[in-house]
C-alpha cells in the first residue's frame, strides 16, 4: 500500500504491478508527489469510455497502436505470437476489449494503463503518451524511442558457477560441480540454461579474434557438439581447453575422430586420434566485455 497524502484527504493505491512498472529508474520512485492527484484517483485498468476525446488523446491511441504492431513484428521474428488478447492478459485485464478501445481511441488512456502497456510493449511511457508520461517526472533523455534498435536485456534468476580451466578439467572425473576443488564464483544466466551448465573465462589468445582473454563462455555438459560448435574439453592434461569442434571422419574401427581447432593460426589443432580428448561440454553463450583502450 502506498499513501499519497494531501492537505485534507488521503489516497490509497494498492497495485503492486503499478509500482513495478513505474520503477523505470531509481529516480522515478517519488513520482507520485509530482503526479496529478485527480489522475491517480481516477486511474483504473479500464476506465469508462469518454465521448469526444481530445486530439492529444487520439494521438496517444495512434502511438499505442504503432507500438503494438512494432512489438508484434519483433516477437514474430523470434517465433512468438502476440495478440491483443495476450497483451490484455499480460496487463492483468480480462479480454482484449480494453486494449482494443485504447488503440482505437474509444477510451482515453489512464496513467496506470499506460504504465502497464508500455512495460509489456518494451517502450517508454513517453513513446505512447508524452503528456501522461510528463506526470512521472522523467527527463527527456530517459525516454527512448519505441522504434530503437535496442531493447533491454533480461537475465533469469538461475545462477551458474564460473570454473577455472583446472576446475573444468575435473568435470570429466566427478559428477557434480560441487565436488571440484577450490572456491566458486557465480553469475546469473537465462532460466533455460541447463542445470549442469557452468561458465569459463577465456585465458590466452588461441581463440582470437572471436574470443578475447577475459570473455565469459557458458558451457552446457548435456549438449552434444555439432560441427562448428565451440567446446570445452580435456586433452590429457589436468586443465580444460576451449576450442572449435571439427569432426574429421572415422578410423579403421569405425570410431569417429575429431579435432579441436584454435582460431588463432599460430596454434596447432589437437586431434582425438593422436591424443586422448574428452569433451566436457558445448558453448551455449558468449559474453564479450568492452575493454578500455590503454
């Protein structure tokens, strides 16, 4: 519950979602004191339709419709379907009529509806309604375009350990990561990353120019490599190595052999028919970090 107190009355706003959607930045938390009290008092998920909407409100409807179609196109390219009914459900509304009325200009946007919609469409509130967004007190530079080629990246709550090359090499000898020697660092990863996945920081220059020293790669032991994949492997030493996987054919006994290929031509490939190699896991993610010029 949040209390917005005036001189002679108190207003209670009890939407947890509403708070989440206005926390666009840490500086927005105090927006209520600057927002128009009447708008907040009358804000509801689906306010009653109003006759004769102003040009500003109709423009808001047009921008909302454009943002919806833009988001729908982006998601379609990712194989995800977005409908007005789905959008309404994500906003916590039953049926798609509320979304339809907002888009067609039959119902004026409320501040709460704006915040819900902008969050689900991955745009700034100002991209849909500059006039309502002004009540949030957001500076103009914090209102990105709805048609920017950048959108926020998200990480799940799943945490995975980051192993050294020596620790990763032990995974061919033990079943559980918790059994490796030494302390572990953890990083966040997407929720769909395998339970046995782990991270490794690139060491050396054998994989330049694609992989630089210090880059983080996420390795999943439960994914078998295919030609061209990058893998973590153990090549007879105590340490793991990180290289490109390239099958080479079958030996006289019908056993497939492969080689681990460095991207830096100054280093030689390692062949499984010439020395024992055990694949530890396949890379599923590469995190590259920008480095300051010296």
